[in-house]
């Protein structure tokens, strides 16, 4: 593997954003995902390779460490932030078709629920894992999800709820989306939600943590 | 008389032997349901809170209870916008430090700010009415408050601007310290530092940013000679040890962490522990039997040393009263615990066939007991049945079904009985748990004999 891509992968894995970033301490003073991605593209590395051989392996490694409880949300968010910075360099290539994002994820907190922390964490990690994320915010109705799906055919939907009372809306929204677009995959999460509930309402995935959503998407899109 | 209330809780906090595990239902907005108002009306009125908690005390016979369960009180005063919901505590929808406000513009809340006076007034009144029940005063843990104030940016700032996070956490700790002092002065016995967002960080980050601010609050509580509890929810298993190192008197967790895991660490560190009744799948959505089994599971796993039985977190508003009463009666009654324990193993059993069980010319009385030889209520119930039936001679057939035996359990299932002891007359559960007066029992038997002759 190209040495530069390996370095990019390390930057993502350890959350090294750019030269100025003090984190992680062992990489202080070194170039980060920002500079190295720009350099790789300048040197003529195909954008698709930067994505699949540099950025994604780094994100996969940090994802694995998260699952093994070796790192936690803050570290993964630093990796996601490094990833987002690198993706800015790739954006023109996505638009031109020279590189492809893995897929699209539409996320929102369900109608009646205004909690955004969990939803934001999931959005950041999914985006950092190479997906296009459409964040519809909080208090989102079934119609809004369906409109977003019409604009982004084949996207996976993520529903978040923190309240036991809005779990009910999660069920309604799932039903309405499935009625309008039966092929749509729906992932759910949030404090009161469980695997049992997921099965009961006919959603396709329940994840206890953001990394679970990424893994679900990876299974579906790869 | 055996210990109860604060006296019992103190023993648990000190890891002294108890004859019964203390029970602390975390009644928050559920109190609003008990008095028939919405969450906002409830959480903005000391009168409603006093009434709601009073009802909860009457219904659930607790040893301790929170006055208010709302982690938005400090955030609201510090400029976070809240959106109210009819059946939940309000939600924080804006993070002032992420929207232009600076830390030096924020000041420590006073006793006259926001909804603090409502909580203090409710505390004083409940203290007066219930001198023996432990009142829990809840404060927002510093890390959760920091998240309210700054939003998810906090996570990245841990690495990118650690000095800022230290300053922010020091401020949040002072807020907690002050709030704790106000609650103690108003009459709270236990201060719970509720910091659910710490479940998202690793032990190193916890030690670097959370340990010192939280330890400071526990120190204040100790100086006041009151007890403290550290509440966390979510997947916080990695932090239990560092939480204990902050020296609270108690750690309380939810269903995401195995109770025995917390037990081992907490007891090793000389700290009591509590939890972790399943909130939604059992207490909210299950039935009484589910609730009893769940509570028994907790009791059996935790043992009696230093354990406080509690839900994993704030009870959902619509938690059925019967489910919480089922937990309460189980906690207070070892016989029910024993009966539930026996039923635990009966799930794969089939009900006994009732073919040939009934008589055309006799009344059949089935008494489902744990064992009248060892269970006092069962014994009295059997005696009552035997005495009442004596006058009817061979018109009455009496059988005791002990659920210590598999066939007893199968008979219990066949008759659809859920409580022990229960008297069934001709297959109908006529007297449940309570031993009826002789006259009433005789009248019931007589009615069925007349129906036979009918």
C-alpha cells in the first residue's frame, strides 16, 4: 500500500485532523488528514483510492476499537472530524463522479422529540465513515422523511427517539415510510428503544451505539 | 420494629446488614400522572409535586424517593432554551456556549432563580410531612450540564481545548455544589449527582475531566453529613471503577450494566450500589408478574449487602401503578419473593389438566399456597378454609396446592392464579392474598352449594 495512504489511514484512526491539531499527543507537530489528503490528490493518487485505501481503513480500525471498548465516543468523534476534513478535499471528485460515497443515510429525531445529542453523534460517525448524511434535525414527520427519500432513492433512514412517549411516533413513521416505499431500510436507536421494539414495529435494525449503525450500513452498502 | 425509610437506607449506604433491601422508586413525571396533570403543570408547581410524591409514597411504600427528577433545572437558569412536553420532562434545545455566550457571562444559580424555589418549597413541605422517608435531591452532573451548555462540541474539545473543558467543568461543579447545598438546607437526606452523559466517555477522559469536579460535590455533601449517590445510565460499564473513586456513598445504574458487575466493583471499593429495574420493557410495558420477576432477579443478583432496589432511571409517566405496587409488595414480603422464585422455574411447564377435578354435587376449594407448613399467611389461609368448611361436611372438597411442587405450580397455572396464597372456589379465584373473615368465606361456600342444589 502507498505509504501516504497508510499515513492518512493512521491520521483517521487516531483522530489527527491537521498540522495544528494538538491531538493525539504522539502525533503533535505532524501533518494531519487535511494536509496528507491534499498531498495525495496532488501527487495524482486516484480519489477513489484515497477514500477506500486511506480514509476508510482508518475509520474501520477505530470502529473496531470502539466495539471492543478500547476507545469511546470522543476518540471516534475526533476520527470522524479528521475524516470530514479529508472528505472536503474529495468533494469535487464526488461531484464529478471520480469517487463515490458509500451510500446515503437520512437521519432525524422523530416527531414530538427534540433531543438531538444522540442523533448528532450518529450523524457524525456515519458521515465520518464515508456516507452522505442528510440530517433532517429534530421533531421530524413521516412526510419529511418520505420527501427526503424521494430525492435520495435507495437511502437508508435512521430514526432517533429519547422519550418513551415518542417511541410510538417511531412506530407510526416506520409504518408510513414502509407503506410509501416498502424497500426502504430503517434503523432505529435511542435510550428507550430495544431490539424487541425494533422487531415489533418492523424496523430493520436496532443499534445500541453509533458504531452499530455504521456496521449495519456497511453490510447493506458494501 | 424492623428498619425502614432513611434508617434502612443509612444501613445500606454503610454496608451494614439489613433485614430487607431498601426500595427507592424514581418517581419523576410519573407523579404528574398520579395527580392527573401534564408534565409542565407538575414540574412548575410545588403543590402538584408535593401531592404527586405524597401519592407515590402512599401507593409504593418506598424507603426513599426523589423530590423532583428533572435534569434541565440548572440548564434552564443558565440560558438553555427548553421545550415542554405533556408527558416528559422538558428538553434542552439550545446550547448557549455554542451560540455566542461565554463562560464568564454565566453565574452560579441562586435559590431564587428559575424553578429552584419550587423544588425547595416542595422539599420543605415533604420533609415536614414525611420525616422518616429519605428525600433524594437531584442535581445535574457536571458533564451532562456541560453538554447542555455547549452541545456535542464538548467531546471534541476534550482533546482540542482541554483547558476550556476544565474551566467549563469547574463551573458546572460549582453549580452542582451550590444546588446540592440548597437542597440539603431544604431538607434532602441524599443528594444524587445524575450524570448520564459520562457513559459516552472513556475512563481516562473521565479521570481527566470529570473526577475532580464530581469528587468536589461529594465532598460538600459529606461535610453536611448527608449521603450521596452517583447516577449514571447507558453503557457506562467502563467507568464504574472511576466513578467509585470519586467517593460517593452509592452508585446507581440502569439495565445496560449487569448488576453483579457493579456489585463486585462497588463492594470491593466499600461503596453501596443500586438499580437496575428495566424501565420500559418491564415496568412500563410489562405486567405485574413481569415486574415481580424483574425485581426478584435484581434482589437475588444483588444480595442484601449495600443494595438499594431502584428503577434504572426516571420512571416513564405512564408506568402502570400496579407494576410498581407489585415491586413494592415483593420487596416487603419474603413469601412473595419465594413464590415468585418458584414460578421463575415454571415457565416451560404446562397447566395441569382439570379433567375429573370438579364434582357435580360438591364444592371444590383449591388453595394455592407456597406451603402452609412454612409460610405464615398460607397457614392462616388454610386454617380459615378448614374452619369455614367444617360446617358443610362432605359437601366441600378442600385441596392445598403448594407451589413448591411442580404440580402445585401447574395447578396454579390451570386455575389462572397469579398470587399466593389464593382461595379458588369451584375454579374461581375468590380470595387473593388476604385471608377472608370466616363469615365471608362461609357465605361464599354456601352460595356455591345453593347453586349446586339449584
